[in-house]
C-alpha cells in the first residue's frame, strides 16, 4: 500500500517541503525537491536514516573530566542509543588533541568518534 508523507529536506539551505510517496522503504515518487540532493536525502531517510552525534567522553588525568566528541559521519539512527551507552564506558588518557580518534569503528559501523577540542593534562 502506497503512503504519502511530508519531509522537510535538510540536504541544502533551501529546506524544501517534500511529499514522498512510498511503499514501506521503497520510494515511489518524490514531489517538491528543488535539487537532486533532496531526492537522495529522502531515499536515505526512508531506507537508512543517519544522524550526526555529538557527546562527551571521560578523560583520565585531564584539565577537565570530559572532552567533547562527534561522529565523523552520519550514524545509523537506530544504533544511537547503543552508541550513547558505549560512549559512557570510554575513557581516554590526557592529553587529547583536537581531531584525535577517540573510538575507532564505533559498534562495527566503520564510523569513528573524534575529539572536537584539545584537552591538556591537569595540574
């Protein structure tokens, strides 16, 4: 059975309102896309939704107890709660450098968790 949903595209600054006709995960038609990226975004959003994730991890011996981190690419949306749980278990030794890989291949996805700032050793 074909359903129609509305999605706001965030692939570019236009923010097109898309009408998506789909049968489960199979996209039948995308109406209102101002560019090809809108169509690609819609298909990805239905078949494999991903989000950038920002969080913190513990730092042992750092100036502060936590360092901010982020995923180096969109992370599968259904796995985000498992990722959050895993990040609570991670502890890295100070010093931490910006763009340092804090967790490689998170949950076997091939996506790395990266430090988003330097964290020097504490006094």
